[in-house]
């Protein structure tokens, strides 16, 4: 989470926010810029949201950087997980997607075939609605696309 301070925030305002975050078990990193001072928060975002930091003197606004879905990301849980859904174990499958290579050739397929190593398969509708989305896919995502465009400029 990032706390963006107002232009006229006093040093005492910055310290008050930082101290409140530390009291909640987090870390606060102050970065002073030409226009704004920001405070980067590391720790339990949900706990920070409950502190009412947006109402503190000198605070302009809060930016929540971490998203709840990150808690299930592979980076945080490197070991494979399996979940029981009725009698079936779900979570260790590997899927093969065929038909997506057309995107590399500048075409958007209507469907692709999805199958796993046990022979179970299905057709899936491709949801790439704009030429820009196809470009993002070809480059491996939005960030690589933007970086390549910036480097080419």
C-alpha cells in the first residue's frame, strides 16, 4: 500500500502515519519527491485499511498495490496444491492448448482445443476482443508489450 501525502503535509503528519503503521506491525518507507511525499507500507494491507489513514492530517489518498488474489500466487506457495471437490482431486493437472499459434501469425482463432494428459479435453472460446489484446498476448502480457514499445521509441 502507498500513502500519498498532500503537498503541504508537515513532517509531524508523515511521522504520525509512519508510527501508526509500525504500531500495527508494519513497516513504513518514506520517499520524498519534488511534488509529493509518499510512504510505502509493507505488511498486512487489511490491517492498514482498518487504520483510517486516509483521514489522517496531511494524507491526500491511499493506493492499494497488493491484491487479495496474490495470496494464492505460485510465488507465495511454490508447492503444488490439491483441493478435493467431491470425490475428485483438483489442482495438479497440466493442460495443453492447441490452436493458439494462430495469434502469433496475426490471426485470432475462434476456439482452441484444451486437453490434459489423461485424454480429457474440451474446446474453449478465445476472448481476445481487440487487436491490442492480441498484441499483448503475442508479447507475453501488457508489461512486456509496453516495455518493448518504450525501448523502441
